[in-house]
């Protein structure tokens, strides 16, 4: 294990799923997760690796394949050990993907890594004569249930057309300082080939100046139907003083972090706080399980099926205990409203020559249609001080994210904060 650590110190910070960007990694190998039998000529090792660089310790799942011979074409080589063995990133190596399929109970077939993901790594299997499957390998290890698996599996079992079918999980234990912890390593689900996510659909529509209101209204209806199903499938609770205090504290904690990392927010601090105070004294609906990180990139447009929701993990920067807890369905609505604003903001920011129409007006009409579609299912259009505060909280979260990872985009949430905070 110790011989692999120097390689990981160099390789890990370059991965899209590495969370402590900008900080030198402080890695410790906690232990090895049992991986089962190895293929001939390849040794599969799965490590639980702790990183102390972030304010809160993060434990990563790092599957590696060790080979004495050159790695197969297409694998991602991490480096070589002192004994000459080549180390590859597991999800890109057939020795690991075969083991992964076997652990979940899937037919293996040809496998490829889905490019462009951030917080996890997904492997697509295309077994001969079988429907394709996508298997999400969780890069951050979290003990206990994962809402991504828990919520999507329940919705799929209940017959919701708005989520992919759940096909299986791989769970295991790993070492922690005071013993062991256990949780999911991977989750397999129906793969929907040849489809686009709502972000690409919306961006193309906004750039062309096309009418997106019908699509946005149908997305609002699908969102409401998923919320109603979640309220039926999982416990719902009244927002008592303790629950309200926990949620309100999260807004204010994020604001404190944002003020420290984004100096431009200081001018809006008092107005943001007043918005939070108004929401705290407003009437709150019941708390329920929600998506938790809802935006256009988390939805697919599937022909003959409509909008399909993905990735119920919640915001990756929030602690897992918060993501598992009942929350306000309005938080998901606020997230989608912010996403429409991001479509507009990205076009204005890039100002490509082929943009037609008015992206800001496009976003306003899409937001209104989404809310109307949601109200058409629930009978109550979302509005008021609480929704305003949640949208503002989401923009504050975005400001932290953009300041850390995409400073060129920071102007998008800052403009929204100025608008939402009011005068």
C-alpha cells in the first residue's frame, strides 16, 4: 500500500472528482477493500484513501489495477511501482470492470468510462444481446445509505417513469480510525443511450431564441410528480423548531463561508440576512425527501418518455447527514430556477456570435412555465419569501463553487445574488 501512495499524491489532484482543489493533498491510506479474485496477469486493489487537505476529512474510493505486463490499450496509466508493475485507474481497466460487473451481478460485456463526470466515475456496459447498463462508481466513500440509491430505487420500484430502472449495488466495508465503516461502492442502473440532458437542450433553445415554455412546463410537471411520489414513499415531517433551526443554520453557515471566500459578497451581507430572516418567520410546508441537487444537468429528455431525473445524491459539498434528512421541496424548485438563470448567464458571459434573441427573457419565460407546470400538478404555484431565500441560498452556494473551481463564471451567481437580495 505504501508504494502506491507517492503515485496517488501526484495523480489524485488531477482528477475531476478530487474535492480539495487548489490544496496540496494530505493522503493517508486507511486500508484495502476486499476485491475478490483477480484476473490472470492483473491484480485489482481497491483502497480507502483519506485526504486531510479539505476542512473536513474526505475518504476516497481508489480502485487500482497492478500489471506486470503493459496495460491494455485505452487504460489510464497512473505510473509504475518500484518493482516495475504498471498501475492503472481501475474503471478504465478490463480487470476491474469485469470484477465490478460480477460483484453487482451484471453481465460484463464491453465496458467504457463515461467522460466528463465530476464527483463520480460511471462505466457503461454493453453486453451482447442485453440492454446497456451504466454503473456509477462512487469516488467518495460515505458510511450508511446513499440517497442516490435509496430514492431512485424506491421511485423505480413504485413505477415512476421519471427515473431509470435500478439494477443493483455493490456494498462493502473499509477501515476507519475507530474500526470499520460500510456503505455502497457502486450503483448500476438502466442506461438511456442517444439522449441529451436538459442543460444541452435548454442551452441550444436559448441560443436560438426558441420557445422553451412547453418543455419547461413539462419539466415542472415531472418534478412535481417526483416530489409527490417521494412524499408518499418516505416519511414526511412537520417543520418543528429544531428542524427549522437546522435548515436556517445551514443557510447562514454557507453565507459565512461565502463571505470569507468571495469578498464581493460583503456589500450584500445585510440584505441577504434580511431575506433569510423573512423566510425564517414565514409559514413552512412539510419536510420530505427531495432530489437535493436539482438542475438541468440532472435531467434527460427521453423520446416517448419525457423528462427523466438522475443523480439523487444531493449537493456534493453538503455533509451526507444533511443530504439524507427531510428537506423542503422548494429547495429543488429553487435549484431548477437557478439553472435556467445559468443558461442565460453562460450565453451572456460567452456572448457567442450565433446567439439569437434575448437569453435573459428566455430564462424568465422558462422559469414562469416551469412554475406553472409544477402548480398544474400540485394545485399551488411555488412563491414567497421562503422560495426567494432558498434561491438566494443556492446562489450563495454557487458563488463558493465558482470562486473555487471556475472563477470566470463567478459573475453569474453574483448577479443573481444582487437581484435576489433586493434593495
